[in-house]
C-alpha cells in the first residue's frame, strides 16, 4: 500500500520522451467504482509565475507503467 503523500513526492517521467513532467497534484477517483481513473499534474510551465497557472496534465491510470521508489513512469504522447 502507498500513501498519497508518498506519491506526491515522486517525479513523474514520460518514458516516450524521457522527460520529467512534474509531480502529482491530484487524483481523479471514480466514486462509483472506488478506482483511480487518472493522475493529474498541476501547471509546471516556465511562465507559471508571470502569466498565471498553466494547464494541468491528465494521465489516465492505464498509462502508468511503473511506480518506483523515486519516480512514476508513464507513457503518454504530449505534443508540447
């Protein structure tokens, strides 16, 4: 079992590009099934402090490859 606070401290890495996406900001939980549908990474752009908050990145739970001791590996195609 893992606590949400432990997930929040892990870097989220996109294995498609080998790029760090950020850290867990929130979870999308399906209240009917009790399952996590997605993880949400808060705005992490370079201009965050100047122009307000960037859009969030939503990664479906099925795209999580592995939750390791230091990071969460995901596979997603982000056109950024």
